[in-house]
């Protein structure tokens, strides 16, 4: 999910970067839908965390354990 939070919206420099990112996502096979206004239903979903704190910490711990284990030794 990508948001352009620039107050200048389509008329600012952020718009150029967002479009480039979305084009790359589209080329990689992602579904891209442009919306000018986020619906109330979507806003309600975004108000809640996507994962619990416990799920986040478990994922972060697993990432860092793997990252530290696989890094080259000096």
C-alpha cells in the first residue's frame, strides 16, 4: 500500500517518485489500483495494527537471528 501524503499531491515531486515505485511494482506483478480518496472502510482497517506486538517481535527476532547468523566473519 502506497500513500502520497504530499500536500501538493499530483503536482509535487513526491508524485514522480510514487509513480516510479508503482510502475516497478506493476512490472513485478503486483496489482496496482489508483485511488484519489481512501474509503471509510479502508480507513477503519488501517486504524488497527496489521499484526500484534507479539507477532512483530517474533518476526523481528527471527530476521535478526538469521541476519546475525549468516553474516561473514572477519
